[in-house]
């Protein structure tokens, strides 16, 4: 029942602030239209067959915007960490809203330092290769495991480690499994863990308490109860 202005004045609506820090002297700040700035004048080799920009190109052209926003995030993070009120100790959260899942995956890996590899990728033994040839008729799907490395954007804030998840990627398909009525779907342990984290972002003592960055695709088309979100980057 509130109009937007009344909602802002009553303190129940966040006031969005657009990025204006720019020294280029252009009429519009560089990051005022981030996506247009990324996709403008791309060479044919920088696009996929469907004309969308390649994920690595998006990362290269958006990295400076991400770092600037993360720098502002760090100021907010430090202010909350220094607050005396224990109720304010949940970290602020930065959301990246990506154009598609391929771009989201690359940004997640670069920010979190977390990747998923197949065990076969790290075994290069000649004996293993011979054994693989002998058993090619009954090959099994390679197992995957998570590897933690160094993130490329403020790793001291957003890098994941074993037992501490600071950056998450919203996997809509996985979350839909948990919410479906299919009994077998609810057995997906990873999906359950992700749902528990997403539902408790910013809540002390719960699985999502350490989350500081969320990478998603078109996530803001639906409601989400996470009132400690402070920064949003649309790419």
C-alpha cells in the first residue's frame, strides 16, 4: 500500500545508489550502464555462436567494475565488523546478477577460487591409461571433487575454503530439485545444503552466516529474504 517515496522515507525500502566514481570525463559515468559498456564494439571472435559475449570477455571487461564495487563493499564490511552491537555482526552481502549460467560460473570460480575437477583430470599415469583402454567397454562416469585456490577479487573477503563458504552460486536447477514433489529429488545432499545456505544468508549461527557474495542468473526477478544485501552488480 506504500508508494515508493513513502516507503523510502519510512525506511522500509533500500535507497539504490548508482556508481558514479569516474575520472574519464565522459557525459555518463563508465559504470552507469555496465552491460552496454561490456558488449559495445565486441569483435566477432569475442562472441559465441549465439552472438552473446564469451564469459572470459565479460570477466575482462567487467573486472574493474567488480573491483570498484568490492572496494566499496570492503568499507561497509569493516564498518560492521567494528560495530559494538552484536546484532550487526552478520557480514554485508554483494550480489552479482549474470546474463547466463556460463558467465555466472566463470565469475563464481574467479571470485571464490573454488573449482570442480574430475579425478581423471589429475591422473596422468601411463598405467592408468592402459587400464582405461582395457576397460573402455564398461567406463564409469568420473567422480568430481572440489578444489580450493586463490580468488581473483579481494580473496581475503570472498575466497572459499574447506569448511568456510563465503561465495555461493545460486543453482536454480538444484534448488528446484529440493522444492519438487519427487521423492528421489530430495535425496540430493548438495541441493539440500545449498537451500539451507540460501535461506539463512546473514543469520548468525546458521549455514549462511559467512556468505558475503552471491553469484546468480536473473535472481532478482523473485523475492528473497536477505536484508543484509548492500551491493549489487548487474552483468
